[in-house]
């Protein structure tokens, strides 16, 4: 199985060839950019208490959600 790094290397090699058309180079650059976006590191998940308003209201009937309370958290 070919991984995305090998695909990117092959596309860069194809772009370096003289007989590659300009349209094919642009398509290759787009595919390289898309593959790097697809396989970049994902951000870590940080749970926050104020995002699940329905759960908070279910746990505490006096829970109120206001713009000020969202900015304070």
C-alpha cells in the first residue's frame, strides 16, 4: 500500500518533469495540498462544561446560559 508521503513525492517528481503541462502541475499541486491537509495532526480534544447547555440544564434546573457566562468560562 502506498502512503500519502509516497504519493506526494511522486507528484513532486512529475511536476519536475519538463513535459508536464501547466494544467497537470496545478492539479498535482492541489492534490499535494489536499493530502497534506487531510493527514495533518488533529487538535487535541479539550472538553468544556459550558458547551452542552441541555445537559447542564438537565443536571441543574437553575442553570442559565447568558453571553456573559460564556465569555467568563
